[in-house]
C-alpha cells in the first residue's frame, strides 16, 4: 500500500484536493491521507469545505494558523517535517500557490520524499505577488509537475525544467464543480439576499495589492457603490478584507449602501450557486477567474496581470482597475462582452488523469522510491 499525503491548507486548496482524494480512494494499493496545515482555520474558510466535499476530518492537522510569510512558511515546515519523519509517505501532493504549498514541498524534498505539484507552471511574472514566489520555488524543486493548461508546460520548459517531469492534466477545480453540480443547481441562494437570478453581480476581493492599501481599497469601494446603483452586488468578505474594511471605515459605507449585500465567506455550494446565477463577477481570485471561464460568465479581474492567461485568451475574463471597472460593467450590461469557450481538458476528469499518473509512477517503483 502506498501512502500519499494530500496537502490542504487554505480555501483554494480544498476544492483542488477533494476530487483527487475521492478518486484515489477508488484505486487499488493507494492510501490517500489529507494533511491540513491549518493555514485557514475559520469554520467558513475551512470546515465548511470538508462538509461540502464529503471529506473526512484530517487525521493530521498541523494547526499553524496565521502569521507573517516567514512565520507561516517556517511553522508549516517545522511541524510537517516531524510528521514526515514519523509517517514516511511515498508521495506528497501539494496544490496551488499558497505558503503551505512551498513549505510542505520543501520539507519533503529535503527528506528525499517524492513530491508532486498540482496546478504547476502558472506564472503571473509579477514577483511582488507572494504566490508567484511560491509557484517558482515549488516548481523548481518538485519531482512531478501537473499542469492545468499548455501555458503551464511552456513556462516550465522555458525555466529549464525537464519535459519528463511535466504532465498536462487539466484543471482540477472543474472536477469539484462537476462533482457537486446537481447539488449546487438545486440551491437558490440569491433569494436569501432578496435578489433574482441574473440580476446581480458577485464580488470577491482578497489580494494584498487591492485590500492592504487603504487608498486603493477606498477607490475600489467607491466603484462598487457606483456600480450598485445599476446592478445589486453580493460581496462575501474574506477575513483579510474584512479587517481592512473595518480599519478604513469602508465597512460602514458598504453596509449602509442599499444595493450592496455584504456577507461572511460562503461555503462552496452556496458560493458556486451565486456564481452560476450572477450577471458578472468582480474579483481578484485565481479560482473564480477559472470557474467563470468554465461557466461562460463575464469576469472582471481587478489585477494588472494573471497567472491564468487562458481565462483571457479563451475564456470570459478581462483585467481591469478602479479606473475602468465602471465602463466594463456598463459594457456587460449593454450586452457587449466576449463569449469565451472552455479550455481543453477543463472537463471534470483531471483527478482521474492525476490518479493514472500516480499509478503509473507506482508501477515504475524506482521513480517513487525515496532517496532516504
Ligand atoms: C491566502 C493565500 C492566497 C490565497 C488566499 C485564498 C498565501 C501567501 N496567500 O491568502 O494565495 O489566494 O489564501 O483565500 O498563502 N484569517 C482569518 N481566518 C482564517 C484565515 C485567515 O481570520 O481562517 C485572517 C488572518 O487575519 C490572517 C489573514 O486572514 O492573518 C490572511 O490569511 P493568510 O492565510 O495569511 O493569507 P490570505 O490573504 O488568506
Ligand atoms: N469560494 C467559496 N466561498 C467564498 C469565496 C470563494 O467557496 O465566499 C471558493 C471559490 O470556488 C474560489 C475558491 O473558493 O474559486 C478559492 O478562493 P480564493 O479566492 O479564496 O483563492 P484563490 O483562488 O484566489 O487563491
């Protein structure tokens, strides 16, 4: 029996490891184990996803919590190293680009334990983003690199990474969506806000570049107020953003606005039900750019770059800023927006392709054999 650790840490990780966990359970000779680092810990940033995705409570929980980048990364490494020494997994799979992704991978690599990076190769080419540093480092040390789209392969090859480490597997986020689609479609969450399907916009913001600078956050909130006079907005607020909205006094302004509905972070099913019923998304989330492209819903991304370029070249995403956001919303409301198409291999079968890769690696025992 081969033991495979799946690293769960922050909100975007849960929907990336859930389909793989369920797929690996079906495969002979594989024992998938979820390791929760504790990077996200609130009920609505963590526990709710275990329930939504029918995941067992993690047997291994590192409980690292919040901190500076160095504290969080270091604490995951220190705690996970102890687990790795005791449990000696055959492979660890870390997804995405959060601090726990690089921390878990680095701890394992140093012990000679094989590592795989799921969602490898993405690049914003913006090193002011903490996630970009995590992506570059994780890709440069992981043994197996599973990419969501061909740009990922190209970026890795340009970085000098050997082709035989790279496999284009597709986008695992889409598996999560398809796995729960019927349950999501049965909900009617916008009614709880007194709104009708297709007649509201959905907002998520949490990038430090947008929310950690009061002058930028204030400008964005002003834009949201203006937009809400034409389109009611639902805004489930990330905890980082919540703290900043409170500090700047923007929370009261948004709270008092007639057509802005602030909410706590939502569970996956409730959130995706709102996405499916929305006229447009205003976001800086990585995952939301992908989900809207898959669903064909206009996505206005408040960033100057994206590590997910296919959502622009093939999908329904465009980059904006507080200067042109209003105009972009008007274009959409007037019916002027690109249609987009689903990128190749965003088909709900990525977990199965990843599980095939893992079985193949197991069958070539040497490749999975630990160095010490
Ligand atoms: C992290 C990831 C980011 C990802 C985002 C998804 C890094 C560097 N950043 O950003 O890539 O897009 O998650 O949501 O890994 N907090 C709570 N409760 C929680 C979790 C966090 O209150 O359950 C608050 C704490 O005050 C914390 C702050 O949010 O200091 C930021 O959390 P952190 O995990 O450091 O970064 P995120 O902004 O969530
Ligand atoms: N999401 C959710 N509830 C919310 C906001 C987001 O379930 O209130 C989901 C959504 O599917 C999104 C995923 O969480 O794709 C990842 O979210 P986040 O924006 O936090 O992280 P990122 O993808 O930017 O790293």
